């Protein structure tokens, strides 16, 4: 088992999220929060890739649902039975995503579709679907199964803290890596920063090089003080730049 020093992790982790809407606690009786895990526009990546996200929305309810936190949505009352693209406020590439607040009445019937595109690839016309996560899906621990450790794959972990748990989240979450037969391979404390809090390891094999002895591993992420989390791993092929996701679902 290997424990990674805190200062080493700090050097390779993106640790800031800024969301004006979710920077303060919200009323769960009035709103439901939705995590938009990625929000990028023409961000250069490895091997000539250029990444952009698109967010689409549909209100299927009978209520005039309002969405707070976007740069452009239909003026209240919200449109119904129309699929529309939402424009999010521009943020730094180091800030991976944001939270939107949706009025509670009717929120169970809204739909979001978030896609990640490599715009440098003319064949990437469909993109990769990224989950848009309801706050009710956050848990105090997360298991991510069958995360690739292959040398031709870049596997990046991203961890998000529930916006209402910001003040009790502490400074870190605990990441533990297991082999497929449940042998403990490594553990580390992942720093959390920003408002709301977020942490990431952009290359698991750079931090834990010895885990490549396994083709796949299980990641267990545990919060402090029963704080609610959501996490996922994006696995990007160095050859094709195609993206696969590992989520808690």
C-alpha cells in the first residue's frame, strides 16, 4: 500500500470551482440543485484535442419551472415542451463545472443533456454524454468500478461536494484504490477547495504508478463528517481521444 504525500497531490490537482448560484446554501424546499460536472469551451487537451461542452434542457412539467445560474434561459415563466440549449457563464478551464438551481415544483420532470465534444476531431459529431446529477444522488461515499489503468488511457478522477455541505466538508476526502480481488493498493487524501468544494486527480497512474500492474481498479471515495459527494472518472484514449466514463450508477 502507498500513501501519497499531501504536497505532491496539491501539485497535480485542480481544486477550484466557482458558482455564483451555489456559492451559498440554498433552500431545499424551494429549489433542487443540479450538478453540471463539466463546462468548457475550446479548451486544449493532450495530443491535439480541443474540448467543448453543450448543455441542453427541456421542461416536461406543467409548471413554469425556473432555472437559475445560466447565462441565457427562457424568461420566466419558463418555456414548456421545448428543447433548448442553455448557455452557462464562462469560467476558467481550471473550474470544471457548476451547479444550477431549479424551482422545486416541476423539477422532477425537467431533463438535461450535457455533451462533451472533441472539436478537433471532425468525426466527433455525437459527443460523449456526461451525467447531470441531482443533489439527491450525492452520497457520503462513492465506489467507482473497473477504472482503466492502461498505458494508452488517461484516467482522471473528479469529486464534487454537495453545495449545502460546504461548511462541514473539511479539507480533504479519502481516496482508496483496490485491485479487482479487493487487495488494497493505495490511499491518499485528496484536497478540497473552492466554493462549492471540489477535488480532482487528473492522472491516476501518475500519482499511483504501481497500480498499472492491474488492468482495472476500484476507487472508493469517502468524505469527512458524512458530507455528501458525487464523483466520476473520465477515461480518454491516447490513440483516438474517445472518452468513456465510470460513474456511481
